[in-house]
C-alpha cells in the first residue's frame, strides 16, 4: 500500500493507547503481555513478603498492584475466547 508516495510497511502487531492487537484485530497479544507483566509483579510481591506475612497484607498488595494491571482498559479488549479468559484467571 502507498500513502502520498510513501510505502506503508506491514506489521504483525500494533499498539494503540496502550492496547496491543494483531493484524486479525485479536487482543491475544495484549492479554499475554499484561498477564506476563502481572505475574512478574506478583512474584516480586511473593519473594519480598514471603510466607510469613499475614493473609490480609498479601491480599492488599495483590489488589493494589496486580489487579489494576489486569483490569486496565478491559472494556476495550474484553476477552471473548475461552483460552484468553483462562489465561487471565
């Protein structure tokens, strides 16, 4: 494709307003990215706090640091495939 004499390059994934989608307009790459990022933060919490901390402290840290990552822009990329839903859970 050309636009004003410039050749447009072909891309497989694109990020717009922080949401990643692929050429089929599937949000699976975005879901994989946010789950990977949330797991990283979760393991940092787990390593830092450890098993000796009370349950309410772990729950508060999880709801404060991890859940917002998983819920950010969820209205846009609302998972419709079962594999994406299970991956997020």
